[in-house]
């Protein structure tokens, strides 16, 4: 039980950093805070036994660092994809649920440059749904709450954008 509590405290701190990154206005600072947030998520996932989540989050740190340095090209995306597939399949300890973070990260990695804001928000909703299910399964309840709030916020935002376009 103490493991679940500690894992959720670390996940809560990571989630609060995710929210904080949403109010930052400089891309480099956002990437920096998100990288710290993802690093804490790695720790939380390890504590809670979510090995694939830890692997995927570690690779997401690499992705963010490459993006921060403007070096996230096709070759880097292919390498991250191969590493994600290989490591996730090799270390998955929870069956089909363990594949959800893998699907989320590969889809996000390859579509994160979508220019259309509504399509980008749909991408975020899709990836957050996968993480929501995974986080509940590994008992990362504090992460799951923030995943859910992120889903709702993006759905709300899409409706606001569409309503504004109709006005």
C-alpha cells in the first residue's frame, strides 16, 4: 500500500508540472518543464510497476530533449519508434494494457506536427484516453485524474473553437 501512495505522490507532482507547463508561454521552457514532468512520471511508473510506461516516458524525455535542440527529424523518430517497440514488447509485464503507452507514444510522435489545432487536440484526447486506462490499471490514480481532466479540457476547447468558427 505504501508503494501505491508514494507512486501517486510522485505522479501528482508530475501532473502538477504538466498543468504548470500549460501556462508557460515560451516553447523551450515548456519543453524543459515537460521533460522534468516526464522524468517524474518515469519514477512513478517504476514505483507502481508500470515498466512499459516508464520506458515510454524515458523515450519521451529523449524526444523532448531532441525537440528542444531542434534535432527531432525523421531518422530520430524512426530510432525512437524502433526502441519503443523493441523495449515495450520485451518488458511488457501486464498484457494488452501494457501496449497502450506504446501506441500512444508512436501515434503522438508521428503526428505531433499537425498544424490544425482541432486535429491536434483530437490527437491529445486519443493519447490521453490510452494513458488514462493504463494509469488506472497500474493504480496511478493521481495521473488518471489529470489524464481525465486533460481529455475534458481538450473536448471543451474543441467545442469552443467550433462554436467561435460558426459565429
